[in-house]
């Protein structure tokens, strides 16, 4: 089992309720995968602060979801549940089961919406789903994720890629359309989001000021910072650091650049600063990642 730092709330709730972690892996960018075994337990979630996508592996036919929307029963191998970050639910688990959980935060799903699907990140609102059949997700789990040894670092790229497939699938199939959402207030317009994102990716190695980004957006620096966080679920400096870590991963090829060169190329003031930020984001040091 991998050592998970900053464990998601749902992870802690299940762990404290007696469920057993069979294996787990932190994939970086706010994404974590866990395989659970549970038996004769209960769980209650109250706005956990991150999204949870789950797929039943074995058992689950008698699992009940009991909350204000009424009781529902009927998990089974291959069925999924999608629990948004702000949801509330109670669960009764009267039988043995195994489940796969993918935890991801709001900033990850918003950046995926913008970068991959060119969707306004403000319009990302995930559905609350329980016991839904999903052959596509089941196939990814069975053919890619489940057979891999999660503790083997050389499999980290395959696991991350599969997690990205899940996120794209969720956005394409289980996100509310803009027509069903209320008018969005407070965030940046979609075309400005894209302009700022492209600028940050083109100038990630530079010392970028909030005033420069505000100038590009046409807003005051005060209003820009607030509106940026509304749209991207991260303040500008954290979003820029996220981009720098992505670029660093591309540069960390054995024998091509030293760690100090990668650090400077990605805009970090020192190798130590780079290493600390990289490990916080990925649970690996740059050298450990490079050996993959």
C-alpha cells in the first residue's frame, strides 16, 4: 500500500469506520486511487470537499444509500457511484464487498475541462449518481488499472493516464450542461480563462506578476485574483505551480538535464525549492520520478 499524504476526507471516514485499504496510490494533481474491502459497516459523508468516483469490484448487491433523497439499494460489480464534493449521504453496507475509489479535487476537474474539452471551468457541476451501470468505466478498471501493480513506480504513468480517461469520461457524461445551471457570477469569462491559461503555459518559467495577469484579463488585480479562483478553484500562484510541475515532469528524462537545470527552466529559484514543490504535488522527489 502506498503512503498517502493529505488523505481525502472519504478515505479517512471509511478507514475510521473499519474498512480495509487493499492498496492505494497518490497520482498527484489532487488525484488518489484506492481499492477497498468493506464488510458490515456504515458510512456517512457531509460535504467531503473533493469528488469521489467509485466502481464496485465484487459484491455490493445489498448496499443501501440512505439519505434525504430516499433509500436506494443495488450495487453490483461494474456499477458506479459519483459523489460530488458538496454532497451528503449515508450508507449501509451489510455484506462483503470490494470497491475502487478515485478521489479528485475541484481544481483538477476544472483544469481538465478547460485544457482537454475547451469547456468553461465555471460550468463544471458534476451529477450525484448511485448504482449506475457504466461498461466503459468498468472496462478501463478491469483492463488497465486492476491488473497493474500499484506499488511499482514504473506503472505510475499508466495509472495517471487511466485516471485522466476517467475524468474526461465523467465530464463528457456526468456533468450538468450549461443550460441546466444557474447564471454564473463572479468568475472569469471562458475566453479570458483560455487566454490566461495559454499565457501561463507559454511563460511558466518567468516571474509572472498578478498585475500582468490582471492586465491581460482587463480587470483590476484585486478582482482578477478573486475571479480567477472562482473559475479555476485555485489561486493564480498555485495554478502556475501546477503547470510548472507538469512541465518539469516532461523535462525529467534521465541524462538530459540536471535537476538544477530543470528547476531553473521551470521558474524555481533553487533546486531545493523545486524539490519541495515537486514532492508536495506528486509524493515523489524529482530524482525518484526521473528513475521511472
